[in-house]
């Protein structure tokens, strides 16, 4: 895949390759093949997107590809890229799902045991909450409320499987309220953002036709899946999220890693 990054606006070429038994890793081919493990330990920044770093290299906006890899059960993946941000494509995970489906998968002899939490874990920040409850499956309930007339309140609940991800989450795109856009660009972010890779929400309408009536909450759930993928193992829990951010997703992933001794 080749395209511009959502935040840097820089073009990069990305290639997905097999790497049996080595987990998920990003390789910066433009920086002497510096390797960045796609794991929670590599997280560097979590403002508006998830950024990882390691061995003097950085990679931005990893969550959409990781959501696709996690949901499709791909535990070993080598991502080679000649730039510092994964291509935004259309702002969703769908192009990555299509790449992975076209390549096909090979069953590994090594089976990764899921992480199963045994007691509730809670992350909170003001009116934002993220709760993980014991469950024998990976289930997400997500709610958003931006106090916005167009978006309203949106709630989604589903078990995340390869089939449900393809049907219910993969195509949901990045979005931004119009008043966020100038502020983001003043911070040096959203430099590659356009109507080709994001939905803009105006005071009384969307910038274009939605793919789902509740596309905003579906994209937030997609982001949560991608951020939790950084745990490095499948997770069995019921995640209940209200008005969450990448920072809270990552904090939950860290809590799960910290309380699980057999990773």
C-alpha cells in the first residue's frame, strides 16, 4: 500500500510480510531497517493517534492496521515501511483487511493462549470511563456523546470476531468535528487529512454520505481493538467504553499487561 499519513501528510510505501513466530513488528526500511515491536512497551504518544518508537525510529497511527490484524487473528506480521506513518488510505481498516485477505494466512503450530482477566479493571478520567469485565470472549460495548446535534448519542455492542469486524467495524472511517480541524493543524497534526480519508462533522450535516448511521461510534470501537492489539495476545474480556480516548485505551492495555503474569 502507498499513500499519505493522516497526521504527517507524508507519503509512505508499506508492505506486509510473513514472519512466523516473531509476533507483529514494524521495520523502518528508510532507517537501516530499525525494528519497532508492535507492542504496548513501544508506545510513545497517544494524542489523537497511537505512536510507537524504538531503536531511534518512530511510527505513527498504527491502530487501523493493528485492528485488522488482531481481528483477523494474525499474530505474526512484519510491516515494512519507508516513512514515519502508516498510510491513511480511506481512514478505515478496510483497505488493510483487503490486503490481508488477498495474501491469505497460514496456521501456526504455536497457539497463543488468550489473556483472560479474572476481576474488573477500570480506567477513568472525568466523565470518560473504560471498564474491562471478565468474559469468555472479546466483546466491546462503546458509547459516544459529543453533545453535538448531528452525532447525538451513539452506542454499539458486539462480540469481535473476524466476521463481525469485517461486517460491522472495518469500514468505519476517522472523523473530526469541523472546529477540531484548525486546532489539529496548528499542532502539526491532520496534515494529510482530507475528505478522502475522514468524515468532517459540521454543525448541521456530515461532509458526505455515511457508511453506517452510527459510523462515529463504530470507528471508536475499531480504534479500541487496534490499541488493545498492542497487548500482543488475544484478550478475553468485555470492554465497556464511554467517551474514551487513545490514552485510555492504552492505559487499559498496560493494566492488563501488568496484572497478567504469564504473558
